[in-house]
């Protein structure tokens, strides 16, 4: 446990040192990689059968049905 603690401390110190020494990348290089700098598209409502809750309910219903059938 002590070795893990010291490894974490060393990692933290190295991370801070590298962050302070290196220059930040310009925004032009980060465009498309960082959410804030990426152009946001208009939200389009998905079809009802492509929504996550529909898939979750379907899988749950199938699981319950198969569980009852094979009981």
C-alpha cells in the first residue's frame, strides 16, 4: 500500500511538472478533439425504435419471458 501511495505521489508530481514546462496546443489543433471547440450540429429527434429505453425494455421483457419459459 505504501508503494502504491509513493507511486501516486511521483506520478502526480511528474504530471504537474510536465504540464508547467510544456506549451499548450493551439485551438486549431484541438478542433474536433475537444467538445467545446467542435461545431455542434442541430439535434435531430431519433425514431422511437432507436432510443435506448426501448432497447432496454425489450431486452428486459425477453429476459423475463425466457426465464419464465425455461423455469
